[in-house]
């Protein structure tokens, strides 16, 4: 997803003059073309994420569409107060770009786990929360962020997935169907879509698979009506249970088995695959939940 973001951000800077990209001393190597082509609209603020959001707020007040790029916790958690007081309360067009959602950088330790992010951000009203699973969704989101008003949160992982989109539901393709099915379904957030698709292929049942590129679409009637067609939904998330997609679906009265981070906080460190195994975010566990 990161590469898709960089490619689309380069196109966006070339076609939308009021777009700007700020980084918290990250992105060396991947932003070389951007820094060379758009030196006046690419700003490295240094290791100062709170200041970065303040600068972005000022630029947005002057009509810019500002993107703030950093590793997940550094951009959303460290700068949460500035994001709330500036872009959220003033409805500025500022997008926090989270590189490393979930356990993407799990091997670097707890400081790099982004497993509470969209749950925390969802408490801030008016923020569009974007949780893409595929490269196509990332590209669509970047364009939306540059052209639509208001604050946004864009969650990226390193995976580059390319599953076909068969059908979409809700406003601006909020829920996307990648595999049609019958009584049972899997809803995956982010890169776990690859796990969901593999589990569906291996299952003896006819399993539908969805991604959730717009987190708040779960509150939309069209999305809930579509999900209610399934007797059982397995939700798959690299996120803690509170304020998760699965919990939102349960609150809507849907029959959901949640596969997420179910303890009070991680007690182990490892790469993304190791931590997915540790928390049961695997093909094998999804299949076990789908069995009668």
C-alpha cells in the first residue's frame, strides 16, 4: 500500500496544485521524486509530529490539502491533541497518513504497534477513517483526500493486494465485495483481506468476502442491509476489540465472530506474520470459526 500511496501522491501533486505533503523525517528514498519535482510542496518538518500537524493546519486554513506522513503511532497518537484542536474542530482538509497499520512494524516493538488507531480516531466526530485493503482503494482514497473537505485518517500497510472488486455498497464504495457467497461471510480490514480470501477459497462452504475501505460506512443502512443477508460474519482485524469493526457490527445486531487482538495489550514482540499467528489471525483459525 505504501508504494501505491507514493505513486498516487506523486500524480496528485502534479494535478492538484493546492495539495502538499509533509513528513516527520521519514520517507527517505521513497519520496525522492516528489522532493525533486515539488520542492515547494514537500516539507520535512523533522522529528516533530505535533508541529507537523500544526503546520498542516495553518496551510489548510489557507486552502491547501495537506497530507501528514509518518509511522502510525507517531502521526496519530503523538499528535492526537493537535489533530483534534486543529483539523477536527476547524474542519480543515488535513489527512494523517499512517504508514504501518496493525503489526506492520511489529518486529520493532510495542512503540510501533498501531492496534488501537482507528478505534481512537473514531471517537473524533467528523473524521473520515480510511482503511484500504487493496492498491486500487489506496489510490482512490488519495484523490478523495485531496479533493474533499474535512479531516481524514488514512491507514496503510506494506502489502500490495490486487483483488477484484465485484460490487460496492454505501457512500463512496464504503463496503466492497471481493467474493460472492451465501450464508457466511468474512469481513477483513486492511491487509488481512489476503487471509480472508485464502480462507474462503479453502472452505467447503460458499463464503462471501468483504473489505471495509471506509470504516464509518458500517453505520450506513445500505451496508448493514447487505451484511445482514449473511447468517454469520467473521470479522478479521489487526486491532483491539474496543471500537473495532466487529464490535460495530455486533452493535447493529449482526451475528459476528470477532478475530482481533483480544487481550489487554501485547506481551510479545515479533514480525507481522508471527503476531498474526499469536492472535489467531490466520487462515486456519478463520476456517475453524466458519465450520458448523
